[in-house]
C-alpha cells in the first residue's frame, strides 16, 4: 500500500465525495433527474468542427511553417480540444440512444487528431469515474515514474504538459482489467490512417502537420491544456475535484463544470449549468478556477505543485452512481 500512495499529496479511504453529494442533491432536488437526457444536436457541432479543421488544414497547406504553427495554436487547439469534449459526450452516450451511434460519433471526433484516441478514452475514462483516485484503475493519475522524473521543477512541468498526449497514451497498460487492443481499437487506427492519407493526398504534408500540431497543443502547453490540471489537481486540498467557471466554457461545451459532471455523468454538456443553478448551495462552497491561463502558469511555476498533487485511494470505496440506463450502458462498453 505504501508503494502505491507514497509521494501523493493526499491519501483518502473516504467514500468518493461525488457519491455522498449526489445523494443529498437528489433528495433535496429530485427534479434534477429530468436533466438526464440525450442531446442529438451535439452531433451537428461535431460535423461543423471537423469541417472547420479540414478547411483550416487546406487553407494553411501552402503557408510557411510559422503560419501553420500560429494557426494551430490560435485556432486548431481550441477546435481539437472542443472535439475532445465532444468525444467525452460520446463516451457517456449522451448524443444518441444507441451506443453504437455514439461510438461512431466519437470516431468522427477523432479524425482531426491524426492519431486514434476515441476508443481508448472511452474505456479508461469510465474507469476514472468508477475508480477515482485508484492508481491501478484510474489513468488520470500520473504514473510514479512520470512524477519522479518531472518533480516540481518548472521547466520539466512545462515539457510534461507540452508532451502530455504521449504521457497519457502510455499510462493505460498499468490499468488493471482493461483490454488494450480489440477490433474497435484496430478499426479506430484504420480510420485515422485512411483519413491522414486522404489529407496528405489532397492537401499535402503541411496540412497534416497543422492537424498534428492542433492535437498536441489542444491537450498540452496551451490554456485549454490546463483543463487536465483543473479537474483533479489539489489546488485547495482536501477538495478532490474542481470546476472552471470562465468564458472558454462557451466554446468548450461547459467542460469546466467538472464537479457537476462527476455528480451527474448522465447530464449532457448543455444542462450542466442548470445542475448548478438548481442546487447552488452544494457548489458555491467549493473552490473553482476562473482562468485556465492563470492556472497553467500557477502549475508550472508553483514549487508546491507537482504531478503528486493528487488524492489517491488504495482500494475502491463506492463508485459513481449509475443514475440512468445510458450511463450503465457506457460502462459496459
């Protein structure tokens, strides 16, 4: 047990805080359950943003490298991050009633990423919900070797964020009871390869470079990349989960409402602000972030923050409540 928890800022064997809070909220405000619906309109946003990225790749394909880099950082990163948020909606089956349609929608979100992420995310994210803070079940927790290598040194934290997609991609093998490769994984890879080949054939390598840079910056050293820090890094312990109530929620599909999401994973992005509005006293006392940019700089330069600034559990207490059939179905995928 000591080898698992050693180094982490907070060890907790208490019940998952979202479990106790959601029970209290539903007891006092049972009408919140009416917010647990699907939002098919989300699929329209997926099509629009994928189309935007393909168009951008075409527009910058004849430009010098520095124009491509600026375009990827100022436009592509926001677009790709939004697609990650919509992949998250697909993972929770919050767009269509049939799970298979949500899977295909997630594969569509994946296209501008240049590498396959949708199917893998679908698996380990559901374990993050049901095993929050468990080292061998929650891939959101940094691996020990990551934390030991990065420490609290500012330039190492900056590099870690810059290459965060790589670190995230090599965590799943440590996760127990998770199948890493199956037919869906192979199909996800196949779709990405075909799409990448089409981009190169029609627009050239520079266009593919734009998409790759958009992918890396969208979850890396960029204001929207601070979302990975915002969600569960212990800025104000013992609080485990944090919200972001800033302006970028408007174009990032309310992904900042992370406490509300963990409390009610069957509520789509469009209804998450309504959860807080219906039960304000349960959220107003929680610390939240107003700026991803400020948080990004705080994480990099604050010596008190490191990859060990997380709350961990050595065993499962009680997982996230499965409020509706749609959530239970997404876990079984």
